[in-house]
C-alpha cells in the first residue's frame, strides 16, 4: 500500500475537520501524518485503497453523499477493530451516533478519493 494513499486520506480528514468541526478541533484531529501512530497510518492507507477499489467497480455516482460517508466510516471501523483489541466506543460508533462534523468529513474523504 502506498504511503501517498494514506497521506491523501489523512489530508482529506484534516481538511474536513477544519471545514466541519464546530470550534477548535483537538490537536490530534489535525495532527500531521508524521505524528500519527503507526496503526492509524496503516488504517488510513488501507481505507483509501478499499474506497478506491470500490470506486473502480463503478456505479458509485448513484450513491448519496450519506452512503459514501457511511462506506468510509464502516471501512474505518473495521480497521480500528483490526488494530485495537479494546477500542474506545467513540472509535467504533455507528453512523447515527457520529457527530455531524464527522459524517460530513467521512463523505468528503470519499469524494477526495474519487478524484484520485
């Protein structure tokens, strides 16, 4: 997996947080790639590749923005479970339990990956 893929994912996350988060985000939300834990970098690379592969199958233009965001969120949840034996509940929250800013950011990530 390409480090570039992970960096694109991370930058899309940071851009989304800066755009949608109400107020000042926690420093960890916008920390640069180099400061991320290795498991999180691996997860970012993997989710980018999963989303890109799905997009290559076609027909994603018919998906709603919400469906695109949900797809990113589910791929991320799977990675969290892969890397963390006992994740915090907020790391694996269902779509409806995510804050609006995070749902919007996940949809932005899908759209960013689609452009690549």
